[in-house]
C-alpha cells in the first residue's frame, strides 16, 4: 500500500505508521473479496462455496468426500440439456475422469461398463452410477463390471499326472460379491507350472 501513495508522503512517519496499521485490515478485505469471487466458480470454490452450490442444487453436503468429488457432483447437476447419444455418453464418462470402457448390446438392450479392479475408485464408481441412472434409458439393463487378472508361477514336482479344478469365492471391491476361477494343470515331472486367476465382479440387484 505504501508504494501506491504519492511521493510527497515519503518520509512522513505519521502517514507511514497509519498505512501500516491499516494494511492488515485492507489485506483481509482483499483476501475475502478474492475468495468470494472464486466461490462463484465450481473449479475454484472452497468447501464453503461448494456448500452453497450444493444447497442451491438440492445436493446433500457430505464433508467426508474430497473437494474434487463434490465438484464433480455439482457439475453433473449443472450439465446443460444435450441429445443423449452413445458417443455423448462415452465422452461424458471420460470428461468426468471415470476409467471405464463402455459397451452396448442393442439386441439385448444392455449397456456394460468395464473397469480395472485396481483403478476404479469408490468415488468414481458413484459418479458412474449417477451418470448411467440419469442418461441411460429406463428400458436398458445396466451392467457395471470390474475386472482383475493375476498370474502366479509355482514350481511343482509331480510323479503322477492329474488335473485339478478349484473354485473359490472372494469379496469384490464394490461389495457386490464376486467369484474367482482357478484352473490348475499339473503334468508329470514338470519343474515350472503357471497358475492364472481371473477375478470378475459385477453389480447385482
């Protein structure tokens, strides 16, 4: 503030002391004014600004969510009207940073999304479910899948050849339940055998 004063105040101790005392208050006003401006934009708003937008859009405020997730929820409510096409839906899912491959079966009226088990987060899953429930026609079946694959090398020494099939159940990341199929083939006198496991989890009713 001192830099903005006329040159004839240079060296006037009373004015310098007065401006230094007022600078604290003016700095706070400037900070609050800037924050008030930023809170009118979704991408720049803080928690208080997002709470106001959520109230206006009738969204329940959940402070346990990250600011980024709350911003996405507000943006989804503020989307402008647009013709709903398959391409638009895919672009929309991508723009909301949801890692999902979208597929459709026109004959069976099924829309499927496939994501990696270790990539799709719970918050991204919530965004995906909201978008699908809003934009997909009610006569289509929604199928949200998460896939995970792993392989393990096991050294075996078998004197008698045999084939074993093992099926186990595991809890899915999305808490819907899932299944794991393990196929193990053991041959006589083979030093290295690979066991491959594929885990598929899919949303249930």
